[in-house]
C-alpha cells in the first residue's frame, strides 16, 4: 500500500508492463498559470458547490435514508450514487493540497454514512436497497450497480492514499468480495452495461495486492461479446464482439473509453499482447478519425455515441464533458505503457479545450455537451438530472498535479508545462526536484530548473511546435515536434533549461473527409483552440462571418480583464453584406449572388471560456473564401 505522502492517481509503480511510473499529487505543487487558476477555482468554488448540490439532488440524503439514520425515501436515478462518489474522490485529491478542516469534515461525514449504509454481505447501492432489494443484479445492462461500485472504489482508493485511513477502502473491498463471489471464476459471467469497474478493480489490486480483483477485472472485460450475450449483445453497450476482436470505436462514447482505459490498466499488469494490439487499433480509430479539434469525443446525440469515421458535426456535436475526460484518462494509461508524445498531445488538447470548457470561470456551472457551434440559448447549468459531468470535472482538476510528470528508472518525464514544483525520488532512489516557471499556454517561454544530480530529463515537444528551441545553459539542443527531447547529464547547481515553444496563430484546416468543415478553417494558438462569439462582433451576424483571407494580420493580445485573463486574438474578419435573410433558400446557379465581403473588427477568445458572458452564438469553424 502507498504512503499518504505520495498519493498517486493511477499507481503504476509496481506494474510490470508500465514503462513509466506515477508521481503522487502531493509530490507536485502547481504554482502559477492557467492550470493553477483552474485548479484553485475548483478547490475554492467547484467542490464546495458540488457538496451543496449533492444535498439538494438527494444524493447524500439517500445514504442517510437507507442507513436508517433519517426517515424518507430514496430519490433520483439508478446511478445517482456515482455522482457522490466522484465528488468524494475529488474532495480527497483536493484535501491532499488544501488540508482544509471544513473539507475534511465533509469527507468524514460522507464516508461515515456510506459505511453505515453498507449491508453485511458488502452490498451498497441506495437505489437497490429496501423495497428494491429483489432487483439487485437483475439488469446488468442498465442498472449501473457495478458502475457505481467502480466510482465508490476509486473514491476509496483516493481516500486511503490521501488520508491513510482504511474505513472507505474496507467498504470497497467488502463490495468487491461480493462481486467476486457472484461474477468471479466460481460464479456466473457478469459485467456492467457501463464500464468503469474494470479500471477501479485493477487499481484496487494495485492498492491491496489482492490478485482476485485483477482476475475480476479481466473476467468483466472477457464477458463482453460472448454467445449467448452476457449483456444485450448491442453495439451501444460494447457487447457486440469480444473485446480483443473490436477494431472500431463504436457505441456510447464514455462507456467505450472507460472500457479501453480499463483494458489498458489490465495490460499494464499482464502484458497480454492481444490487449495492446486491440488498444492500438482502437486508438488509431478514435484519434485519427473521430476526435474533434477540441479533444471532444462522441459525435452523436443518439446514444451519446461515436459516429462514423469523419462524422464530426459542429452545431449538433455531442462531445460530452465526460467523454473528453475519459479520453484523457485512456491516453494517460497509454502514455504509461509507452512514452509516445502523441498520447500527451491529445491529453493536452482535451484539457485546454474540451475539459476546461466543461466548467464556468467561477467554477459553479457546467456543460454536459460541448458543441463547436451554437446559435445561442445554450449555457452551463449548476447541476443536471444526470449529473455525471460536474463531479467528473471536479475530480479531474483536483488530481491535475498527478498528471504533469512521470518517472522511469533514471528519467523525469515532463508531460505538461505549468508553473510547478516537483519533489520526488526516482525508482533508483535518486532524489529530484524540478521547478518549472512559465505562463503557458499564453506564453511559450518555459524555464526548467533541475536539482543537482545524475539523471535524465525528457521534455515533451508538442506536435504543433515546429520551431521549438531547447537550450541548456545557452547551448542549443535538438527539439523535434511530437517527441520527447531527452537530456541526460550530471546536473549542476544553477543549470538552466530553457524551452521556447512558438505561440504563432495557426489557421487550421480539417481533413476534407470531415464534410462539415471542408470549406472552413479554425484558429489555434499553442494548444488553445479559439472561437468567435456574437458578443465580440462589432456588427453583423455570426452566420455571415468568414475567416479573413490574410491571417498574418491577426494579433494575439493579453487581456487581463477579459474572461479571467486570457490571450485573445484580434483583427478583421469578412462580413457578407448580401442580405441573406431576404434570399430564397435555393436558387439556380445562374441567379446565385456570391458573398460581397467587407472587413469588420472581431475578437476570438479561447474556446474553453465561451458562454461566460451570456448564452450567445458561437463558432469554432468559419467558412473561408478561397
């Protein structure tokens, strides 16, 4: 078991097939920059607001009801317990840094009532206790019982790693033992229609050393695609084929991505060749054919599902916040398998765009869907009837320090750049301290100050950074985009590493197979994707705005008073002056009036910050004139 001093999110320190080893959230301090601001807002506003919402939504009162501590009835959907468990995991990661008495009191109260609600056989799920007890495990397709167990277990592991206390971990273990009796080798085949427990069971094995949990995770992955089916045999539930025979990302996006993350965890422990072969194939499908420029995943409202290859609508993009987070989680696990910078690149794209967009700037409102275009009227909400996304954002942001770095025997990998301080030991025992000073992603200037000693630094050079410069004490070294720059040396006191990433304004074009974006372009600066909101147009309608022909005249401008302090992009766009509202929908080509453009002043803002000034219209992709 880990000591509370390290508190890793995904512990690969003893995983036989992990190239990289985890760093604990307590070993990293965020000190400055955008990620630090979002991290602190989540701790100060998001997590406390979530605690209030858990009471108002009846999530926590349900536990008091089933434990007999309060009268009343259980309310809410079948999966409501998982909202509380995700919040609890977030609160534990937050407590690793905050050490706040109020936060600890909330954690203690929730853990206490969960333990009180658990029955003697280990079962705990407020929806299937009392008068619904006879329905337990009768609907593996849709009941979410094992899914809720997964989030309980992840919260329990975070609680144990941060506090050193075993109360909640023992609750999770008793439930896991029940599941092993029911669905282990001596039981029947079983899995949850919504994968999640696979990740949790592998992590529980890592935390306790109990191999039964790893066996059960493997059984649940093996349960999919059997004949006759264990679930309903559908694509939606990823039950259409055995996992190792799946070659395309289909079905419910979050379910699929959680399953892929769980299978990657299993590979990290077993090294099974068929698993990693399948995972590589699925990764290529997702991130070369089905991912939004924002890192969003899941194109369709119907079934919250992946679409066909290159099916990436903008106005009707589903792109659930949970799916961006699930992709982030899967890429992190793939990165521990092999330190390939493309995994970290996609994590960064999702983080700065599709994940940060999920929470308002004040930390109290949330997006469920993250479209790349809006005609207006869509804004964040304080909570949802299906509230999976808000606490998922809470736990992701609260655990961010644990994702910045990884280790191998003698190397420190720097995956993401933020003002931060790392204090750790390499697996070989070498103590290492790394201090990073930067205003990334607004600035591409990054100073890394390593402590003295003989070890290697591996610095990620993002795939977009074509003119990156890396200098050690003024001496220029190779920095290839889409890779890690490896610097092995005997570091001395005062050594300085300077990485300069070009923060140019890039005009992006989509693969022509993405039909909706074929004649459009978008703006990106560094990892940040930009959008245009109606509120930032000096005149005209967003529907009539075209991308300027000459983007070299656009300028990045730091605006401390705008949207919490951002770098905006200012310049001219083209406004079609033909009165389109008076034109017929369709005309013969001989009568068609082409656009008549004149320049108008506009301002692009980071996509993650849109809809913080009202529910106005927004577009990421703008049509081009050439």
